[in-house]
């Protein structure tokens, strides 16, 4: 397993623990549909939250959340629609990004609610 993959897995674990601490119920981890993967699917009260986790070891090349491309957002939205239909879920949904920076000095977590929206 490469360093990038190890860092990504560590970030997803940190994000999952963070959400649990904030009273989210984790429904799925690494849910896949076609070419898309949704890192975490959670529920907070009556809302389904699709979470993209971005983890970096530094911000030298930009903040982690800036690496969620429009193409990736579209894939996540399509996968989320499939998840909602497949599980017959009729609740409010939103798309969040959890941005994590882990360096030798400290780690930071930034939770961006409603980070992107489905477009018509």
C-alpha cells in the first residue's frame, strides 16, 4: 500500500471519528457506484450527508478541499442519487467535504457543510 493510500485511509478514519463525535450516524464507508466512490455516508437527524474526505500532508500546493474537482463532484452526485434510489431514501441530502491536513507539527480538520450542490 502506497504512502498516499495510507494517508487517505488515516484521513477517512479521522473524519469518521470526528463525525461520530458530532453525533452523526455512519451508514457507509467507501460506498462505490461505477467509477465513483463516496468516502462516508452519514445521517444527522433527518438529513443524509455524503462526505468527501481530502487528506494532505501539507498545504504547500493548496488546501485539501481545493482538490475536489467538478468532475469528481458530478460523480459523487450521481453515486449519491443511486444510493438514495437503491435504498428508497426520501430525505434531505447534502454534500460535505472534510479537509484534513496531517503534518509533523499538528493535524487540522475543516468540515465544510453544503460544499457543493447538484446542478440541473
